[in-house]
C-alpha cells in the first residue's frame, strides 16, 4: 500500500540520512526502482512529473500500475507515489487519482500567490493524510536552450511557506536539473543552513541530484536535507546500456530483437544507479 512521505522523512531527518526520490517513466523504470528498494530494505519515493504522467496514459494509469506492482512484487518497504513539480491543477488531479504525496511548485508565482495556493493544498492534503512538498526559489537547469544557474531561496520566504504546515520544502540553493555545467559554482551551504535555521525541523528537499559530488550530498544531508531527487542519472544510465546492446549488435543475434531483451540491460543500469544513490544517501536498511 502506498504511504505518505511524512513518516519516512521524519525518520530520515532524525537518523541523518535522505530518502531517494526517483522519477519513473514507464513500467521498466518503476519495477527496477521498486525491486531495488525492496532488496536494499530502503524506503523510496517514486516521482512522476506531469509530462511523465501524460506519457504513461494519465495519473489513474500510474496509480493502478504502481499499486498492482506493490502487490505482485510483494513490496513491503514504504513507498510514496509523488507528483513532481506539480501545477495547482495537476496536484488536485493526482490527489483525486490516488497519489500519496504531491508537490506544488509555486516558485514561479509571486510569494503571496505561492502562499495562497500552497495553503489551500495543505488543507486538502492534511484532510486526506497525504504529504505535500512546496518550493521556494526556482531550481536552475536548461529550458529552451538557456541554462539558468539556479536561484538561492530567500530564507524568510521559506519560513512563510514552512509555517503553512507543508510536509517538506524544496528550497533553491544553487542546484540545477539535468547535467551540471563545468562552470557551476556548487551548492550554497550558507543558504541551506539559513533556510533550515528559519524552518526548524522541517524536512528539506534537494532537487537536481544528478552529478552533485558525493561530499556535497553528505554535507547537504548534515545540514537538513532528507529527500533527494534523482532523474537524469537514471535516464543516462538506461540509455547508455541500451545503446551498448545495440552497438554490440546483440539485437541482431537470435531473438535479440525481443523488446524484453533489448530493455533488460537498461533496467539493470537503473537498478545499479538506484543502489548507488541509496547507499550514498544512507537509506539502506532504514525501511
Ligand atoms: Zn525538481
């Protein structure tokens, strides 16, 4: 059964580790992540962007697939199904569809509007026992070919959002989605420490986990991060493994054209990436 992310993040915060949020794109992705979490006895958060939800034939399909898999694969570790960077409408649709956790990303709105919309969703989520992630300070990354370096959130604005009763907060600390450029200045630990000082024991979320050096990840966890989002790294690992299979001509040998055979190396690559991240984040055996 899907659970809210609240308990797993509270425990992570107390235990000084982080729970991995891994985005899913299809059945193979979901299965690989769930099996790895179970094998490592780790809690896990499955992230679904609105685009990925659409790709997988809608939020209802995603919920049905994940719930059926939890049952069929006998998954007993805590699993949250979470909307990633949701719009206000998207968050409501996911709540209706049966997600156990949602993110409302109001970071592009003026702070007053972000507060107003977040507040409404806090009320809905509290009533249903769901967890809610809010965002302050946009997270950088490539959009239409322009690379934004990642804003640093205003700690006072973070406190305003934290005080609404959200479960977790994503605060921009110079982090970015996708691959980090060579001239990236690194995470702003000053901002992270200031945000945590203002928000007390609220679980903080680090987006853009792909390519952040391990020592920075550990320091971020020390300073209060207990959910880390990983998306691009699984995509790169999956595609590299499938590319290798084809380049080695394996699709041309015997029944190598069978999609189950073609995608298998990709699935193994996702498993290895998720395992590596869970070990780095410290969530192994914390289910
Ligand atoms: Zn993100």
